[in-house]
C-alpha cells in the first residue's frame, strides 16, 4: 500500500468567510490555522442522511473531556 496522498484542493479561506464542499469516503479534510488564535466553526453532515452530523459539543461530552 502506498503512503502517498493526492491534494485535491488547497485553499485559504479569509477570516469570517465561509467554505463548503463535499468530502468523499476515504478523503480527509485538514483545517490549519495559518495565523494563529483563530476559531473554526465547523459543521458537517452525511450527504445521504442529513440527520447524521458531527457535533463538537456532543463529541466533547461523550469523551468526558469537558473540563
């Protein structure tokens, strides 16, 4: 198995701007704070079932790391 990765999109999103896209199974999304001290509001949904979504507060609560 090869350990190489193909970059599909490399984009800088200005502060206070939005970005949207589709991440397919097997792909990865990496968010990098280029300038530091920024917050990222992040929402993602299963494109086939909008009821299935990522929830940061629920993830923290379920992990028991809400300190």
